[in-house]
């Protein structure tokens, strides 16, 4: 559960995933590539 909280805040050790999460939080939109990065990282890790 701790991992999920850090993932939502964009505070994990993978820069691209952090940027994708922070972009979603601030802009409320992201392109398809960033959506795929977030989703793949969450489901695989």
C-alpha cells in the first residue's frame, strides 16, 4: 500500500513515471505514451 501512495504522488525512483504522474496531477491531461508508461509501471511492478 505504501508503494501505491508514492506512485500516486509521483515520488518513486523512476524519473519518467514521476514526471508522468506529476503532469497528470497538474495539467489533468497526458498523451498516450505517458498513459502507457504509468499503466505499465503500475501493473508490472
